[in-house]
């Protein structure tokens, strides 16, 4: 009499009450893995979108600052010859400083946004890897000894 058959068969028979259905468990793990993979893709696209926004904002600030600096040079030159008030030059200096401050603020805000999304990304990646490892473990734990021969 084969000692393996009755005990082993009862432990892998999915139709017995109280026994998990291996196909349902496999489907559940694959479904969770697909969801996590999609979440990772969305988070990665959020990071890319934030960097694109950062680039656009920096370019806009750089263009505005270049315009202010050109006007500042022209106004400074005119103010030397008393063709323009010094007060106008001062306002242009203040505008240039505000734009530089805005650029620094944009850099900081971008970094904060990316760090927050990266935390979410790493959490999702960790969960995805854990689900993948559980799937591998269950696949190997569920295989019978004669399956590996």
C-alpha cells in the first residue's frame, strides 16, 4: 500500500471543505500583483509629471527673470543719466529678487512632492515584492514531491 496517496491526496484536494483552492489563491495573488504593478506605474508617472511641471515652472521663471534683468540693465543705464527714476530701478531689483525666491520655492516644493510620491512608490514596491515572494513560496510549497522529479 502506498503511504503517500491517502494523506497527500487529502491535503491537496481543493474540493474538500476547509482546504484552500490553489487556483483561487493563485488568482488572488496575481490580481494583487497586477494592482500593485499598476500602482507603481501610476506613481512613476506622477514623479515624471512633477518633474515636467518643475521644468516648465523653472523655464517660466528663468524667462521672466531674464526679461526683468534686461529691463534692469536698461533702466540702470537710463537712471545714471537721470532719464529714469531710481525708484523704477529699485522695483526691478525687487522683481528680480522675487523671481529668484520663487525659483527656490519651486525647487523646494518639487523636492517635497517627489519625496512624498517616492515614499508611496517604495511602499507599493515593497508590498509588490512581498506578494511576489508569497506567490513563489506558495507555488513551491504546493508542489508535490513527484512534481519536481
